[in-house]
C-alpha cells in the first residue's frame, strides 16, 4: 500500500510539472509559438538539411511576427487615449515639399460713404457688414492711411490699395 501511495505521488508530481511547464511555455507570446514549433519538430524530426533550414526559417519568421505584434501593443499602450488614432500618426515632410506660407488674399472692401471734414470718416462694407472707420483704424489686417473724397487708402503688409468712392468707379 505504501508503494502504491508513493507511485501516485510521483505521478501526480510529474503531471503537475508537465502541465505547469506546458502552460508557462504556451502562454508566453514568443515562447508559445516556439513551443508549438518545437513540438511539431519533435513529432516530425527533420529528414534532411532542407527540412531543418525550413524549420529554422519558420522559427525566425515567427519570432519576427511576435516582435512586431509586441511593438504594436507597446505603441497602443503609449497612445494618448484622448486623441483619435488617426490624429497620432506621425507625418513627415521633407524640406523640399514644404512651401512658403500662402498669404491671405486682400479682402473685398467697398466704400459706401465718405465724410470729409476736420476728422475724415468712411463707411466700408466688408465681409457682409458695414463699419465706420477713421484714419489709423485697422480693417481686415490693413491700416486705413488716408480717407479722401474719391476713396479710402488701406495699407496691407505688402502694398497699399485704394478703394474708390463711389464704389464701382
């Protein structure tokens, strides 16, 4: 009876070790795939050098795939969860593809009225709204430099432009 008890304990220990080793080997990413390849190789021992070369090639491919998947998982963990994935893609531009910033077009302005007295004023229509301006005011990024009876002169960054009064002149 004592001998049977010892045999059962030894078999239980061996089974536990075998199952534990299998679980550990097969549950760890690369080790799991390598373990399956090793099991397959054990079952089908290579008959020639070509078989062995193919087996090694399969092993390297599996390792490369696992490394790529691990890098993707790491990148996913590093990603800011508050930013959509498409916004986080890295974009690279070479200096040859970068161009000068495009300057905005001179906005459409028309002179609706001009009042010439001690303090000249003009009524301009721009962007669908009417505004009253004096010399020194800014309009659409330009400086009103002169208000005359025949129009208004506005200086932008690159040049001055005269808007005639009455409009369409």
